[in-house]
């Protein structure tokens, strides 16, 4: 039985590309003009090497700027974005810190491609272009640092064309730093 399991494990390992094996070994990868399938496979392979450490984290999200098409709901849009701002110091478990499953992006953003996705040397440099069924286009840019004990990433999201209905350009900063072990029980 053990021999069958080992053969099965080797067969699965053989299904990984050289890039996926490298991502699994280092947690790093680089893709240019990649598809969702390619980036999702590399991200999944790198997952175990990029896990953030559980503990007490000081983290948050700050809106740096937001620009919308002028209209009656512009103030409401800005208020909704500002409500997303967060800051907390709290105990984070391994499941709280698990990375976003990149494959879920297409459920909300449409069909996506990756002109670049670079996760190397503790740095993140990503461009994602998504198109919804309606033809609406969104570009996401991520730039910053990532590690097991800290992250600081600027996110730029642009949807539509300036001056047109549904235009939005939002810049946010997402950050966190592990302060140490949790004291007491994790927050529910």
C-alpha cells in the first residue's frame, strides 16, 4: 500500500511544471502575460512558503486617494470607499492569515490576465487586467513588500475611462506587522 501511495505522489509531482516546482521550493515566481490558470497554479505552489506567521498583528487598510466620475452619487461612492479603512491590533490565527485564492478574482472582476506577476525577494509587483461580460475593464496594480512577519502593499484600481460613467480610480495601502505571540485566546 505504501508503494502505491509513493507512486501516486510522484505521479502528482510529475504534473507540476518546472516553474511550479520552483515556486513550491522558494515561494517565489515571475510571470509575464500569464493566464489565470497559470498564475493560480504558481500561487498555489508557492503558498506553503509564503504563509504569514500567526500571532498578534498590527494591520490595516488606508485609502490614499479616490477619484470617481462626477455625478449625483460621487459623494456616496467616496463615503463607501472610506468606510473600508481599517486598523487593528489583534491575535491572528493561521486561517485568518491565509492568502487570497487568486482564482476567486474572476468571480467578481470578470476574465483576467496578468501582464506581470512578480513575487520575488520579498517584493510584490503585479498588474492584473480584468474585463467583465459587459465589456467594463479594470486594471489592478499591486506594489510593495511581503513576508512572513510583515507586508506593506499599495493597491491601485482603475475602472472605466476618465470622464465616462462608472469611472473609478482608487489607491489604497494595505499593511501589517507581526508584533509577537498572542496573549490570551484569539478573538472570535
